[in-house]
C-alpha cells in the first residue's frame, strides 16, 4: 500500500489538489445523496408534517456533524503538520485520540436525547401538531448519532493517505441507506423510525470500512493502541485541547447551520405556521449539500496547506488557497443557476403535491435563499485557510460573526422590513456582510 503515499511537499500543487479534490468531492456527493434520500423518502412516503419534524431535529444532526468536523479538521491539521516534521507516531496518536474523544462526547449527548426526547423536541421549537413525529425521529436518530460523528472524523484522517478509500466508504454507505430507506419506509411502513435506522446502518457500515483501513492498510496515518497511564491521560487532555482549539471554528461553521435551522424554524412558525417549517425544511435539506461540496474543496486543500505550513513553504499554501477559491466561485455560481432554473423540480422532489401550501411557499422563496451560495462558499474557504495555518482565533472570530451573530440578527430584523421575503434572504445578507469583513481584514494584512 506504500505506493498510495502522497508527497505534499514536492508534488505540484495543482496535481495534489486535483488528486485530493475529485475523490473527496465524489465522497461528498454521495454524502449529499445520503441527506437527500432521507428527505425525499420522508416527504413522499410519510408526508410534509414528517418532513417538518425531521427539520425540527436538524440541530441535533448538525451538532453531531459539527463534533465530527471539529475533531476531524483539528486532528487532521495536527497530524499533517507532524507528518511534515517526520513525527509519524505522534500523528497516529493524535488521530486516535481525536476519534476516541469525539465518539465519547457524542455518546453522552445521544444518551441525554434518548432519555428526554419530548422535552428536547419542544426546546427545538416543535409545534404541538408535529411533536409526536419530532419525538419519534429524535429518539431513533440519537441511537445512531455517534456513528455519524465517527464517520465524519475518520474520513478526514483517511483522506491524508487514501482519499479514494474515503470516497468508496461514503458510496457504499449511501447505497445501503437508499435501499434501506425504501424498504423501511415504503415496504415495512416503519415511518420516521425506519428512516433513522436506515441512516444509522449505512453510517455503521461506513465507519467499519474506515476503521479497518486505518488499522491495517493506511501507509502512514493509523489508529493505534493508546496507553492508559496517568501521564498518557494528561497527554490526551493536552492534545484534545489543541485539537479542539484548531477545529473549533469548523464546529462553529457546522453549528451555524444549526443556528440557521433553529432560528428559521421559530421565524417561519411565527409567520407561516407548520407549512412554513415544511417549506424551510427543503432548504435545510438542500443547504447542507452545498456546504458539503464547499467543505470538500477546503478539505482537499487542507492537508496541502497544513503540510506546507509545517514545512515553512507559504507560497505553496497560498497556491492551494487560490485553487480552492476558484473552484468555489465556479461551484457557487453553478448551484445558484441550478436552484433558480429548477426550483419547482427541486421542491417537487420532497413535496409531490403541488397544491400543498408548503410547496407554494418553498417555490416562491428558494431562489432568494440561493443568493447566499457564492458568499457562503468563499467564507468557508477563507475560514478553512485560517484554520489550516493555525490562525484558529481569527477563524473562530469570523465563524461566530457569520454563524451566530449575523444570522440571528438578519432573521429577526429583515422580516420586519421586507416581510416573508426577508426571511429567505436573511442568510445571504449575513454571509455577504461576513465576506466584506474578511475582505477588509485581508486587504489590511496585505498592506501591513
């Protein structure tokens, strides 16, 4: 397997980026299909109320993914830098610690959700008419949430040496999920529990494949046995703090989607009721797909940037950044045009009945929401770059701005001025203001 080893220090940056991007992007496309399949089968097989209930549970899904991104990105940055410095065993300790701690954190959260599903559904804003759906999905999903987190973490580490392995694990997981979604929802009539179980089984299979690769076949990055001495536990705590510090803005970036979903749910309920949540849920299914693609681009650039940052080769790091930005701008424009041109077809994937009020609300608003794609993508790349060169405080500052402060303000203020249209453009406004802030900082740094 040594022939698969990638030389981040001397191979041409463009060649490296393409070698990382295509399998990573394909893996993310299958991750997107993972998400879309659930939405399509739930919307068509159970109904718009069930679709709204899944959206109510969305912040938990986002939290699980955010923990995975934080430990995955933070661990991959530390591992890449240690590999650049010839510290292969230290890199392996880092990735093993990241995988183990992230799994334990999510296991605790999942246990809490399974004990108090009704209370958490209410806390997340579930209206009385869909509370039973939300409770059912939360309980079933929480039983498998740890594997969603672990799958996210392990794909980061696998991509350092085996990007194609990560792609194939996501492909197999997605195929399993699609088949089981159809069986559990349409054939066995298991409802939202069936949708959650289908997703969980797919994620377990994906995790198993990646664990086997990282235990036995990966050329450099491997899961290893950790010592249980007091000194080792202190070292784990220290490394975990460093990993969290580097990856925290990645967690906030994912949490930003949760903030968008949670705030949007409350605002849509206030203005449009349950039909508004059902319409908004389509955007919340579609938006993470856009996020996954942009995330694939920065994940492809991250090991190149971090490795060369560790080798003190900033020109190669900046070259990778430029390639990532160009890819993101083209992708963002493509998604914008596709959403505007095929908005009715996109909504109809989830809600077949065009007489449904939720269908009308979604088709009238999704084009306005799509304005955010280009700004969002550039922000993701810029923040990912700062993370990759260990400027975690700067990355965190911009992430809090775009993910917490501005979305809440825009969701609350714009509808007052623009009505329902203001809800749909709130995310675009938040992303645009953040992009302006990043551009101003970059110009000041360049002049200094």
